[in-house]
């Protein structure tokens, strides 16, 4: 099986490799049993935390262990409360490892009753020193910042090895959120800005990693938020999609991001109808240029379809050209059909061409509020026959489609 052009291969294992694998499994099971016992005893300590590190390096898909790691951080590592950088020692009494008061210990029957804290549970400051109860706000914030930086660093090699592991991305986002909740806005913002740079590097390694693209949208949203004194980043993000598309026309995620940004981009520019039409023309030209190079690329056809839906149905909420006249819509659809027809001169075995010709020919009749002409009917019948030949596995779909065509005749 290929993944983004990289072939996967399997090789027979030697006896030595087999024994190494068995030893790895044995160590893994020992670690797993150990952490289960820690969880059962509610011991979210440094020792438990270290076990999670070993387990997650072996198996980052083990999402329960990521949750245990979160609990360890909240119980035994973070100094400030998650409600904000108050730097109050009292904030640690809410963690599972805090020492309960006599009244709370006596009245609570919940299985989540915390165990008494030990020296190793105490908040660890910079360079591994223990912070005292009277630690300054600056020292407390520095400790939390160091912990956040350390956790972000911990996940980097794992992301490089497992770039499509959901739990890795989720945990990293949670750690970043701790920066928002525990640090001052300027300090937290600097961390999030560094994260944006890392995502850029990840997408440089694999431009179509949809996990990284979704993660990037989350990072941008946070950088734009009032919590980090943010502002709109739609213009640079739109430029970024242009850059990524020019690198790889098959980057479906970049096309998708671009489509999501366009309505907001125009709104923030306070674009009038003329400016909206101008952007539509530029985007159509970009799609046409891509199709002339790679008409077999499905992502290009989807982006063209997204643009054309703005023309065909101007009443949708996502339409960014709502005031096009019938004459203008007719002109754009006709031009699109002509451009797609030109592709048939060099490409006759690409089904996307025929599907699009059928879709936009029917759309033209719909916009003009008429039935398909005799010439259009002949073309539609011919294109449908070609689709049956090129894509026989969807014979039922084409049969249903043929029945629906009768509505336009």
C-alpha cells in the first residue's frame, strides 16, 4: 500500500530480531501493569509520570496513558491553578495528590479521594528544585513555563515518528491550552507562536497531512483569540495556502483551507460586489491552470465545484458572491464548460471531466430556467455512456443518474 507516494514494504525477521521484539513486548507489559497499579492506588506521582513516558515512547496510541500523564501534571507538577496565573499555593489542594483536610477526608466517600502528598509530589521548579510555599509569582510562572516547554519537547520526536496519531496532537493541544490558563498572555502567546512554526515544519515534511492542517487551524484560532490579545490572521493564512498549492496541486487540505478562508477574507476586506467577482475570477483561473496540468487530480475538481456552487446557488449561507445576475452566472458557467471541453482534446479517459460537464451543463439549464436543448441532450447521453465505460463499478449510480436526467429533457 502506498501513502502519499511512499511505498510500504515488509521483510522477514531474523531470530535475533524476533527475540528483541519479544523482549520489547515483555517490558511493555511490565510497564502497563505497573501503571495500572499506580492508577488503582491513585498515585499520580513523579514515578507514575516517568512510567507514562516509557509507555508512550513505545505506544503513543495508548490514549489512557496520555490521560494519566495529564493527571500527574495537574497533581504533582503544575504550580499555578488552571483558572489563571494566580500563583497561589492553595491552588494545589484541588489536585488528586493534595493532602486532604480532616473534614474532607472524613466526609468523602468518592473513589477519587486523593492520597497524601509525598516529597516527590511537591511542585518541581526550574532545574528540578522544589518550590516553597512562599515562592514568588515569577518563580511559579517560570516553573509552569518550563513544564510546558518540556512536555512540548517530549512529543516532538513522537510526532516525527507518528505524525498521524490523534492522541499526540490532542495532548499537545492540551499542553498549549495550559499555557493560556496558567501563564500571562504575552508569555503564552510566545509559546503558541513557536507552535505555529513547528506546524509549518511538519507540513514541510508532509504537505498533505490533514492532522497537521486541522491542528494548524486550531493554533491560528487561538492566536487570533482575545485570550492571547490576538488579531485576524486570515490574510497571511490565505497567502500560506497559495504557497502550499503552488508546491503541490494535489494538496486537498490546502484547497479546503483556502475555501474556508475566502468568505471571511472578503468580509474583513469589506469587499463590494466588484471585488468579490474579481476574487472569484482569480480563483477560477487558478483552478483552470491546475486542471490543465493535472486533470486527474480529484482535489482540483472539488475546489472548482466549491467555486461553481457559489455561482449556481447564490442563496446558500456560504456563498461569497450572492449578488451575481443571471447573465453573469450564465457567462461563468458557459466559460467553465468551454474550459473543461478543451481538456477533452488531450484527455479522454478521465471520468472527472465527464462528471463535471454533465453537472455544469445541467446547472446552466437550471440557472436559465429552461429544459436542456437537443444538442445538450446528445452531449449528456454521450458523456454518461463514457462514464459507464470508465467507471463500471458504479453502474447503479449511472443508471439512477440517467433516470434523473429525464427531468431536464
